[in-house]
């Protein structure tokens, strides 16, 4: 899974979130690493330094201290899409792109204690983030495009990568936070401009497939037998049953319950954006959002019992205070002796496999048919089989994973 959120303000984001493993363990601190061509352009490499991270948050060059982009205010006035009123909010400092491993991989790594999987996951994430960086963009906002939303691909971000291994509910969950400063260097204009993540997010289905394909290949080489996902995205591992995955999927169960509550109230399933809002909303935000949705749908405000019945399982902003050894012991106890034995037996030392990966130019026929290009050149799935792609300035990267092929236009 790949999700994204904009970080406004963010004064405590490094210390309280990124350097903590989704729980608070006294004396433990997660070190981040600088990522992206933009970071190198700014002279940032190696371990993340708090002073340099703070400079980026404040829209300053981390070395010279000069202003980075044209943004001069830390607060901006924007129109609330729910109320229609102008509100003062803090400007976007970072875009946090979160990449999560398939549940089976997290269980084998964390509960099974296989550090090789952790290393494989981190290597795969680094490659996937580099792929996503290719879609980094800025708004043109010059000449005939002065008032448009047209984008120009810059292909660079200045970011920091932090790896965590647990969810807020203390389930084993390998995930990485690629926290990108709200800036990208536009070589055409020779200046730093606000990063526009839209192109990267449109490419996220391709990046997700790339990530899972690479990780599956690495785990197969480590001796794990890879299976198709039983449900959702990613892949499974032979020996880690659906029941074992369910033991460590508390947030997924909460999400499913939310979708059912939503349909019972509003008469239809929530869309992807609404589900993502549920995943990240704290109690206060969740209540405000539900009250506004209810009033828009039914012309009246919900009563307090209706709010209390709907707004449950919100994201707790306060981290659980617990040590890493205690978290590990809780996870093992939850699985039990039989489950632990099944996890320990997953390493079968099967022979490694490799899936085909190649590029083809736009003049050749795509094996899964033509795909509809978006405004920025990223292709999405469609069903015009047998056609060719009308994008001569681009190449299509074909990626085979578990029998399926994704085809995406890569800006040149």
C-alpha cells in the first residue's frame, strides 16, 4: 500500500513521529536517511540531521539558510471545501509518502525474527522511491500557463526516509515514510518551486507493483515461497495462513468496519479518499468531518449519539509507551505456539525466480493493449486491446508481477 498526506506546520513531526516507531520507547530513536536528487543538490547526504530537516520545514536552504521557494508566509488562507469559508492554515511543509509491506512479509520479518527481510524491504523501498521521484513535478505558472494547473516534470525531490516496523495498534508492519520537502528544483527556470505530488500519486499503482515485485524477488532468493495475495494488494508467503495474517490486521478490521458503518449511514460505500481520511483522522477531525458529511447529505446535523456511534476507531495521536522487546513479546504471545511454529517453517529454500522486466518503445504494440494517458502522461488501465500507445516522446515500462502486467508511460 502507498498512501500520502500533506504535513502542515510540522514543528514536532520529526521528533514525535518519524523518529519514533509508532510507539514511544524511551531511549530509542530511529535515524533517517536523506533521499532524492534534490537533497544532493542541497548538499544533503547520509543520516538526517535535525537542524537541516528543520531548515527544509521552514523553507530555507539547509546549508546557506537562504529562502528556498517563493513562499514567504508560514500561514495561508484557503477555502474550506466543506464549509465554503476562508480559513487560515499553516502552509504545507512536507509530503509524507508511506509505503507498506505485504502483511505476510512483515510477519515473517518481525515475528519470525528474520532481519534479512527487513534489509530486503529497505532496499526495495529505496528503489521504489527513486522510481516515484521520476514523476516529481512543479506547476508551470508562466506565459500562457500563468493561471493553469499544468505541470512540468522535474524528476527531483529533497526528502528523508524513515523505516518503522509496527503500526499504531502494535501489529507487525514494515513501512517507510518518504518525507519530501515542499520543493523541487526546476532546471528550466533555475529555481526551487513548490513540489506538486499529483504526478507521483497518479503513478503510485505502478510504483506499488514495482515495489512488491522487487521485494518478492528478494524474498524468493532468501528461500521463501511466494504466493499470490489472498485478498487486496501484494503477495503472500507459503506457510503464513490467512488466519495468521488476520491476527495482525487490527487496523484492516477497523477499516472494514468503517466502510460498513459508512454504507449503513449514507447508503453507499466510501471512496478511496474517504477511507484514507479515516485511516489518518484523529477523534476531533473525524467528528468534524462526519458532522459536515451528514449535514450535506441529509440537511440537518447529526445528534450526539449518532456521532458517537459512527466516530470510533480513530487514529490515536498519542503513542503507546512500551519498549521494543515488550512489543515483540506481545506479538509472539498473540500468535501462540502453533502460529509461531508455522512462521518458523516458512523458509523453504526454494530456488530463486525472476520475472520479466523490459522496456518497449511507443511504436510497438503493448501486450496488454493501449492504455489511456492522463494529462501528465502517466498511463492508467483501460481495455482498448491491440492498439499502440500514441506517446512517441515516452517509453513504456512493462512490469510483470504474479502473472499481471502493468504498463506505464515514463516521462523522458
